[in-house]
C-alpha cells in the first residue's frame, strides 16, 4: 500500500494529481491519500481531506511506501517505522508555499537511506514504478528498526536544531 499525505496546512495539488495519474496506470496498487483542503478531486485513489492522528498512524503502519511533501513530522514518523519515503518538495515558484524551505530540507536529507527526493512529477512516477507497487520493499522488522532509523532521525533532529552538530 502507498500512503500519501500533504500535511494539514496547505493543499498540494501537484503531488495528489501526479499520484492520481500514476494510480490510473497502476490500478492494482492500493493507494490512500490525505489530500488537504483542495478543489482537486482524485478519481483513481482512495482519499480523505483530513484524517485523525490515529488514522495517520494506522496508515503509516500499514503502508509499504509513504509519499509526501517535505514535512518534518511526516519524515520523522515514517522513519521511526522504517518506511520507504518518497518526498516531492513544495515549491514557492509554483505557489505551493511561502518559501523554498522544503527544497532545503530535501537537499539536506537526500543522501539518507530509505528517503528518496523526487525532483518533479515524472521523477515521482519513476520512483513509484521502481519500488512501491503492490510488493513491499524489504520490510524492516521491529527489532531492526533502531539499527536503521537512528541516522535518519539524528540527521533530522540536527537539521531542525534539536541536536548539536
């Protein structure tokens, strides 16, 4: 399953439209998205505008791949569960955010294992073709999560100014 989320503050039509178009070409892949408050209505994926914290966590636990904006909360939550994360940063020049801090976040974290930064919608589709489908990536067993995720969590905490360099 693919779980997509755009966060709670702003819609992200470019991401949702791209994922919806990809799902039309991959009808056997289960895709659920939290799409935010938007006028765009997906036709090929299951969706809700908003979901509870409990539903967010349940979808994270159930999915193989997370597709999201470059939001720190989503990245940290997915990493803690050992999920593959494909992020498409919002761009200020496309009117998706006030500034390009998501591009900076993506650039800083792009080298981390398990996190893929899609430069554009075509790249997002290629990443979905190459890894999520209906078959899970190599699953991270709960006993091994701490062996894989701390570097990602530490990088994010350092980047957010929560840990010293």
